[in-house]
C-alpha cells in the first residue's frame, strides 16, 4: 500500500510538472513572442513576462527584439557622372511586428538578412546614382544616408515587419583609375585658385607700388621745391654776406678769391695753364700790387 501510494504521488507530481512546463512560458525582456495554434498565429507581439498556453495545441516562437547589426559586403556604385566608388557599409535593424516578421521569414534571422541586403544595396545604388562625386565627398555621411534609410524603413516595415534604424557608411574609396583622375582634377582646381589669388595679389601689389611711387614723387617734388627755396635763400644770404665783406675790405676779398682760384686751378696735377709770368692771375704770388683799376679789370668787377 505504501509503495503504491508513493508511486501515485510521484506520478502526480510528474504530471503536474509536465503540465506546468507545457502550460507556462516566459518571454525575456530582450525578446518578443507569438503564439501559434496548429501553425496559425493566434496571439502576436507577446510582451516580456510569464504567460500561459495550451499544451500540445499551442506553440510559442520567440524573436530577438534588440537592435541587430547587419554588415554588408563592399560594393561598387556609380555616381551621376558615371564614376565608380567603393562603399563599405552596415545596417542597424530591429523587429517591430513579430507576426509579419514570422509570416515573411518563418522566424529565421538569416532569411530576414537575405531579404534586407538586396533592398539596402538597391537603395544605396539609387542614392549614389543621383549624386556627383564631389557631392559625395563633400557631404556628411549621416546626411547622405537619411533619405535611403527613411524610404527603406517604410517599405520593410510593411513587407518584413522590421524597422531600418540606420544605414551607416564605414568607408568610401575610389578605384585606382578614378583616384588618379580625382587627384588631377583637385590639383588643377588648386592651381587655378592659386593663379587667381596670385593675380589678385599682383594686382594689389601693383596698386600699392603705384600709390607708393606717386607719394614718392610728391614727396620728392615737395623736397626739391623746398630745397630750391632754401638754396635760393642761402645764395641770397651768401651774396649779401659777400657784398658786405667786399665793402668792408675789397683788397682782402680779392685776395681770398684769388686763393680759391689757385686752389681750383692746381687741384689736379695733370692741369696745365699757359700764362704770362706777369699775368694778373699771379699778382699775389709775385708780390705785385696792381692798381685798383687794373685789379678790378682782372677780376671782371
């Protein structure tokens, strides 16, 4: 009796455990779930927590509700001017409609990725095809991907039940043949800008030089005018002083002027004078004292 009772208790506990394990299920915080009845969805988007199901009749499928990252293969796209760019990118996506996601992919993440990749590739191809190479290089990558991200998000929400949160460009490279052409064009543009700046600098320098030359000529003219005025005043004052000195002692003045004449005449050893010994020019050397009238004639006064 005791053994039979123990067996019944054990069997009852096992039955309770089996019913409990097949009736209760837990959805984690990082998951979303759907409930199926013979393969058909009877409850979708089940939130995290403890839930009930009918054993055997109901099955539960859970999906990762976190943001997932899908790396894309490096692809070659053509720009508006038919120049190729090599793009390395990835996609951030998330399940937002678990029922639609299950219907489209049977709940398999690999199937979802195979459906997302060609759509992203097409969106990037269209986006790069609308832009010129200079725009792609100049624009910020976040702004470049805003439009394709928004468009693809709307489409895949309807088709797969997933949200495309972001398309990120990790790197944009140019093929070797395009790289050289771009460098040459950049070099040409920089040379053109350099020539333009150089021409502007030369024009400005010419203006500054012309202005400086004009000011120099004005200053020189003013200085010349002032110097001529001062020289005239000096000559007049010197003439006045000479006149006063001559009036005080005419004979000394004639002697002083003769010394100046001797100094100027014999300054160079190569100078040669042919004069009579008793010439009036040598009167002070000979010690002669000519008559005042003759001296005045010799001086031309």
